[in-house]
C-alpha cells in the first residue's frame, strides 16, 4: 500500500465516521462540528486527487462561511433536545426502509462499475486552477455567465424578503 | 439566446425603473421586453442554432415552448394590474424576479447540456421560493415559501447527484454524447437516471413527490400560484421530455415501470383528493397534480408524437389555468375568500366572469370543443396506439372524476344563490386577458390544427 | 347544404339572442319558435325529397343530403395522420328521427312560454341544444358525432340545473355524471377504432363511421381487426367494444338498472326540457345502438342479442311496475318511458326486419306521445304547481278539453289499435316472436308489459279524471285550473294528429326506412355471424 492509498483510506474512514456522527449526535453544535470535520477530510481527498482549487474552495466556502452561518442559525434558534420534534417509530421505520433501499441500489451500482484506473490520474494537472479556469471560461462560459442571473435573482429576493416594509 | 438576453435585460431595466419610482412604466416595459423576446425567437424558427459548445440548442421544440412560456407570462403580467401593489410597495422587484424566473424557464426548455439544465432549474426554483413568500405578514405564505424551499433544495440535491452519476457513467454532460455512451456503465447510469427521474418528477409535482404542491399553491399569492402552475410546470415538463427524449431513450425499460406507477398514483391522488376540496384554490392545486399525470403519459410513451402532445396539452392547460386563476383573483378580491361558497351565484352577478370560468373549467376537464379536450384526446390517442389500454382506462375514469369536481364550481356559480349581488368591476386589461384566453381555448377546440402540426 | 342549415340555423340565432339586449326578453321565445318552425319546414322538404329506394346504412353513395369536408388534420408523427371530417348525411335510419326532432323541438319551444326567469340564458342554451341534436342525427363521422353528443350534454345540464324544480342540482349532476361516464368510455372505443381503420381512398386513419363498418378497411393486426387474436382483459376486443358502446348508449335509452337518472331528471326538469328528454334524447340511445353498435360491431349484436333482449324485457316490466307504484304523475310518465323504450331494445335484439322497424317506429311514436304526455303534465303543474295523482279527482268536469287530450294521449300510449304505439309495439313483438336470436318467452313477457301499461294508464285516468271533482287545494285550485288555452291547443293538436295518422298510415314511415332496415338486418346477420365464426376459430 502506497502512502497515498493509506492516506485515502484513513481520510475515507474519518469522513464516513464523522458524517455518521453528524446524524447521531444529540447536540446540534456537535453535529456542526462533525460536519466541519467531514468537510476537512473531503478536502484532503480532493488534494490527494490533485484537485487543489476545489480543495481550497471547499475549505473556504463550506467549512468556513457556510458552517459559520450554520452555527449562527443554531445559536439563534436555541435548539435543544426538548424543542426538537420527535419522530414516531413508524416514521423512523419508514425512513430506515427507504434509506436502506437507496443504499442498496447505490452500492449495487457502484459495485458493478468497472474499477477504473483513475487511482493513477491520467492527466495529473487536471484539477489545477489554471486548467479549471480554461475549461470554465472556454467550454463552460455560458453556464458561468448565466449563473449571474441566478445570483442576481437570489440577491434581489433576499433583499426583498429581509427588508422592512415601509408602509 | 437573444431572447434570454432580452428577458434578463428587461428584468434589470425594470429593477432600475423601480429604483426611480416610475411605477406606471413597469408593466408596459416588461410586456414590451417580453414581446421583443418572443419576436427574437420567432426570427430563428427552423434555424436550429446551437450556442457555446452546444450548451443551448434552439430547435423548434425549444422555440415553441419558449414562446408559450413568454406568452403565459405576458398574460399573467397583464392580470397583475395592481395586484402586487396591494401586497407591498416593491412592485418592480416582483416583476424582476418573475422575469428572471422566466429566463430560467427558457434555459430549461433549450438546454443541451446538463449543466444548463441545472442552472435553468435553479434560476426558476430560487425565484419561485422567493415569490411564494412575498406576503411577509401572511403565515400561510411564509409556510409555503419555507416548505417549497426546503423540499426544492432537497430535490435539487438529488438532481445533482443524478447528474454526477451520469457524468461518472458517460463522462459527459452533453445529451447527445450521453445517449451515445449510455451502455458503458449500465448500473451507474441507471442509478443516475432514476435519481434524475425523481428530481424532475418532484419539480413538476408528480405523486409521490407532490406533497409540497397543494400547500405551496394555496399559501402563495394567487397570481404567483398561477405562474407556478403554468410557466413552472410547462418548463418542467418540456425539460423533462427534452432530457429523457434525447439522453435516456436507449434505456426506457429501466424508468418506464417507475413512471407508470407514478402516472397511476398521480392520477388517482390528484383527482380523488381534488374531488373532496372545498377551497377552489386548493382544488386547482390538486387538479394541477392530476394534469401533471396526464402529461406524464406523453413522456412515458416517448415517441415522435410526444413533443406535440406535451405542447398541445401545455398550451390548453396554461391558457385555461390563467383564466381560472384570473377569475379566482377577482372573486377573492371582492369576497375575501376563495372557498367554493365565494363562487355562489356568480352566474347572476357577474355573467362574464362566470362564463369565463365555465369555459376554462370545461377546458381543464376536457369537454369537447375546448382546447383541453384535444390535449387529452391526443395523449389518449398516442397511448392507445402504444397499447397502454388499461392505463388509459384509468386515465379516462379519472378524467370523469375531474369533470365532477370542476363542475362543483360551475354548480356553485349557476345553481346557488349569492348573499350579495354586487358585480365585480374589472380593468380593461383584465377583461382582455380573460376574453383572450377564452377565445383561444374555443378556437383551439374547433381548429386544433393551428398548433398541432408545429413540431 | 340542407343539413348544415338545419344544424347551424339555431347556432346563428343563439348568437343573435345572446347579443340582443335583455330588454327584448319577450321576443326570445318567438325567435326560438320561428327557428324551430323553419327547421320543421326544412325537415318537411327533406321528407318530400327523400329517395325511398336508396338504403344508405353502409354505403356512402346511397346516403342522401351528404356533405363531406375535411375538418381537422393532425400529424401524429409515426402514427400517421389524424383525419377528422365534417361528414353529414341521412338515410332511412336517421331521417325519421331528424324529422321527429324538428317536430319535438317546435313543441318544446311552445312549451317554453312558461319560462319566466333569465330568458336570455334559457333560449341560448335551448338553441344550442337544438343544434347539437340535429348534429347527432346527421353526423356520419364518429368524432363529429361524439362532439355533438357531448355538446348536447352541457346545455341540458344547465337547463335542468338552473330552471329545474326543487332538487334540480342533484338531478342535473346525476344526469350529467351518468351520461358522462358512458361517453368517456365511448371515447376510448372511438380512439381504438380510429387506429384500427384506414380510409380506403386516402390510406389515412379515419373516423368515418361508414369506413368502420366495412371489415376490409381494418388494419391487419389492429385492436379491432376481425382477424386479430389479441385479447383485452381476457375478452375479444370487438365484443368488449360493443359492450362498452352499448352501455354508453343504453344509459341514454335508458335500461334497467342504469335508468335511475331518468325519473329524477324528468321530475326536476321544466316541462319543455322533459319533452326534449323524452321526445328526443332517449332516441339518441336507440339510434346509437342501431347505427353504431350494430353497424360497426355486427358480431357483438349477434353475440349479445340474448342479453339485450333480456334487458329490454326487464325494462318493460320494471318500468311498468314502477309506473304503477308512482304517486307523482310526471314520475309515472317517466317510468312509462322506461317501459316503452324496452320495446325498442326488444326489437333490436330480435335482429329481424320487423323487429328493428318496430323499434324505429316505437322511437318515433314514443317521441310524439311522451312529448304530449309531458306537455299535459306541464299544463296542470303550471296552474297549481302540484302534480300528485292523489291530489286531483274528477278533472274531467273541471277541464273537459284538457281531459280529451289526456284520453287520447293515454289510450295512444297504452297501445290502442289505430294509434302509432300499437303498430310499433306489435311490430317489435312480431319481430321478437320470429327471431332466431332471442327465445320466444321474451316476446311473451314483453306482451305482458302492454297489459301492465294499460293497467297504470287506466288506473290513473280513473283516479284523476273521473268521479266527483275534489282537489287538495280546494276553491283556490278550482279557480286556477282553467281549461287549456289556444297556445296549448296549438301545441297539443299536432301531436294527437301525428299519433293518429302514424297509427292509421304507418307506411308513411315504413316506406322511408324499409330499404335501410332490410339492408341493415341482412348485412348484420351475414357479416356478424361470419365474424363470430372467425373469432371462435381464432380462439380455439
């Protein structure tokens, strides 16, 4: 086992373990902290794949900005065990069944997939900022531009909903 | 492409007009911009132009649906009159957001690359989350927005997951290339297809992913609901068909069974629940679920006739919905409620409104000589030719149930007495839209060939 | 052009009535009456110009007053082209009913004098209904037929629902749902037929009924192809289609047990609409069975003849029994309709020329007589707003002229020789006796039905018209119950005369329809048994 492989397995284990903890943790703050841990391990995976840009973005945006927002929201809502709505056993049962079926399907799909030789990355520099930028501004220029409509719409909406009515 | 640019620019212009408090110019400018966008689409008819590495391809399918979306939006704008002003003072922003949503819809019907599909759906959905919640003081509206947002985001996640799986299986986002490589990694591909199927059916409100529809439609302001049930739904179905019709045709066996079950569930749940509603708005919400079921049949059969079938159905359904929601807005404004009882005696106090509603409901129910009849007729015809007799037997039975609950409104309007006999005053634009919708409905009922041979 | 004028004349005047201001309320009824009279004149013109020797039924060349234009052309992609035609024409089957409709509509227009509220809406719907009825009897394209058939439903629904009696809402929605359920399934059969049949000339799929009647036009291996061995829900699709179409039309006839909408609709409907319901609407059911079910699926007609005969007999007896038990005069007449229409089914089931001619004649005769009966009920109901049999006694001395009309109508209806109903019922029963397809006992039981008919009519006469004058409303009613006025006499006399003339000179009708009936029966028996043989071979 090479060092990369062993790193991969370690990170993967931590990622799965911490994401399980996100779901099972009783305290919401703990959940968020585990989530941050998950994001960090994923960033590690990205870097292993030589996808530096996405790794950095993942840290800055998800682990950084979004998680802080999460913490704020949880703080403001003052969530605790008592105020959390309790699911009935039936709901839990149904949830487990549905989720389980989804898991089986996905595992089957992944299992049957031919093990590709992507572990040895063919284009080593594919995930670098430079290459990414070239793809983004050449092939995917239109989506990149159109997304601005999405953001503008969301911004207008956010202002609209947050502003106090002056009536 | 130019139409998307025109719509986006119009939206920004409208935003600035709002900034400089030119309220009276909002509507004319929006409508003019939309007409320009429609005109630019008409110019490229039959040209089949593709843009930016096949991100968008404006073939006739895309153009026809885009024009339908734009036309529906114009009608809804004309209905809006001073509707938004009563909700809040930020009218310009509402127009802007609806215009942005429309541009998302146009992207959805013309995409050729799944990244565009995703962006189109997001533009449309995010705008709708906002519009559902614009009645800030109304708790039903807030609930609608939050519900829509949470569930919609979840569906978006599933959509992304599906796209990722399909990318993993084929190495491409392009519909044509995906179709070419569909069999390389079959199981991964199938899983992706099913995920995308779930996401798309969620977006168009098909059972069992329909739970958000009634609450959102009822909670949102009525005109926004009419936008959702027409523009959003039409764009959703057009995108659905475009996706499945070009990328996943080689593996129908994997998704048709799922879709058949969904069709049956949707028809049963939509129609039977609608039959028990006492609130007209909620009834129309459930009936919109059932209409999604009929349109789904056309996707299920996926053939040369499907685009036409969906187009005819969408035209008939959109026009009739705009008219019926329009009448509902007028009634609600006077009576303060959109319960069935608010419609009592409308036939006597407001013969025109009642007549418009009657024709619109007949069209929704599929009574002959209205456009809606041909929509259903076409879909049933295609289905029978494909030997789905039992499915159509259910669909026909449900169509009869549909007529039953549409007629409950007609009964209320003509056979019941109202408490007050004041007639409702309507603006000129309002009357124009209602009469226009009815004329189109009847015209297409008598001469459906006007639109049926387009695609 | 004649048929188009017949259909679109009322529509043109409907638009006129809709556009006229409401201040001209009182003229609407005259406009409507004028339209009906013009239609009656056109119908008379058609009667005199009708060539009796041309059979029609299956052959487009032998239809008369034919109009054929392309209407809708849809491109269905790989499924070919959808072709709908504006195709009208009449033959021996439809001409009689067309004339009857014009006649009944004129009577109903006269009866509409009683309508006092919202005249504009009423007469618009009335004219629309008129157009749809004419269209149903003259359409030869199945799709066009369906459109007119549905178009008839809506005005009727509103006419009952808005201008009806106390339980009008219930009655109208019941009527609507019953008919609708039949017609949506009819639509399925239509679509199936469409995909099975190709126009021999153009090669496109078609809704042309006449093409559907010719087995040579069926696409090999299609759903309704005679040589196809596919099963639908375990039955032959053709037999299933016959059953579905039969039920759709039989709801209109109506048959027991699908008749329950009829008494309610009749009781709640205003008089003119009752007249149209009984006089014309029920005939559309019989007409559809003869023209469409038998014409397109002769195999089904033979296969199910026993069942149809049984339903006919049950309807005759059950209708008569219910009429005996009815306490409301209008309900009594409604049930007598069920009973009389049973003879139509019995005649059809016999699959003999006599039987089917009798069935056709029964439809004409019943159309006239039931219109007259409902008009007569309307006369007293208008005066005192009551029609319970028990509340009237000795009407004869109070309203002598009225009573004479009632005697004529009752005696004609119970099958007194000399009146039309006698000929009709006699022919149906002779057909049933001579039939190879239904057992004799059905004819015998049917004959018992006539006895029961005599019983309830005579008993009603005895209860209401004889004896000492005594009304529930006392003095007040006595002053209100004036004898029939001129308008009513004008409306009633022609009906009485027609019933009598048809009874004495039935050849007026038989001459017209005979060649069509012979053609229909011969061909049905021939091709139907051929199809059944093919079918049984295929299944074994």
